[in-house]
C-alpha cells in the first residue's frame, strides 16, 4: 500500500541565519570587551551593534515565516515540524541553563569547601589561606576580593511577582484566543509585554545597585561570576521572549491567528513559561539559598 504524504514546503536560501550569526558574534565580542574593561567604549558600542543586528534579523525572519504561512505554503506536516523544532529549542535552552546551574552547584558544594580544607585539602586552608571562610555566598575570595551578597527581598522578590503575573496574563491571552475574544487577547498580551519590560527595567536598576552600593561585580570572584552570568543570560532570554510576544501582539492587531491555527502564538507562550520557570530556580538557588 502506498503511503500518502503531504506537500512539504522547502524555503529558498535565506540571509537571516548568517545575519543572526553575525549579530551573536558582535554581541559576544562586545560583551567580552565590555566585561574585560578594555578598548574604552568599544565594548558597549559593539554589543549595541550586535543587539541591533539581532533585532533586525528577528523581525526579518519572523516576517518571512509569517508571509509564507499566510500564502498557504505550510501543511499539517510542516506544523508538526515547527512544534518539534520549538520543543528541541527549549530543550537546548534547558541544557544551557543546566550547565550554568551545574557550575553554581559545583562551586558551592565542592570547590569552596575544598578551599576551606574539606576532604584531604586541610593544608590548603592552613598554609595558603588560613583566614579563608568557606561559606556561601563567598563574600571574600582567597585573593582578598570582598563583596556583599544580593538579598532576595526587594527588587528580586518584586521581579519574581512580576514574572509569575506575566505567566498568568500570557495564559489568559491564550485562553482568549481559543475563545476568539480579540479585544481580550490584545489586552492580556499587551499587559504581558509591559510586565516583561518592567522586569528588565528593574533588573537594570538591580545591577546598578549591585555595582555602585554592594560592590557586587562580575569580577567579584565566583559569587559575582555566577550571579551575573545566570541572571544576565536570563535577562537576555526575557528580552527575546518580550520581543517575541510583542511581535505576536502586532500580529493579533492585524487579525492574525485563529483558534485552530496559532502556533506562532503558542510557541511564544511556551518560551515565556520556560523563562518564568528558570527565574524561579534562579530566585531560589541564587538569591535565597
């Protein structure tokens, strides 16, 4: 018996992957120069250029996919491919953050106690750093760098409430879409975008407070490293998620999506819920414990 297959659309060559690669390269290079404190303002400028390139790439690529979808080029088989692709993408992001959480746990559970003389490392503490206190957060490194811990109360707690609320509003927007309540979709989705922007604004405020008042910096030993890498990469993901939801909001205003066909909306919602779950883990293991 012959197997019935569906037409599968294969897009033409696209410039957007290489443009995205260029944007990520500029962002990584700029962030490295910025963090190292070399080349003056070159780091921030290169990072900003990379961010601009990435933004143009996202809008351009999203536009191509939207046009192809509205042209009727996608089949049910293509829709399943999109779902599988988004699922694997989120899984790769789970592994990405898993590596950073692994580094955090390794430092807290193994490295810092070893420096304090745990196990067979008694001479490390007695001879090399006799005044070293093996506790977490590590507020003074063996090299003498001192810092202050970021508490969980205040801005971190407010941001946690904001993200949890945004997850609820994103879900309510999805329910409104399934019920074809267009006005409610725009309201709940717009509120979700505003909550995302509020979270990012408060995170910038938190970073300024950390640098200027707490002496908590990226170079403040392993505590500063893990704090800014985990929260900073999460902030980058919130930025991407907010941008995706904003595109969905624009599409809703143009009359896109139906209860039966709205995977772009659903994929953005999946991603946003993932970002919220990661933040809950950050709030517990980075701020509280």
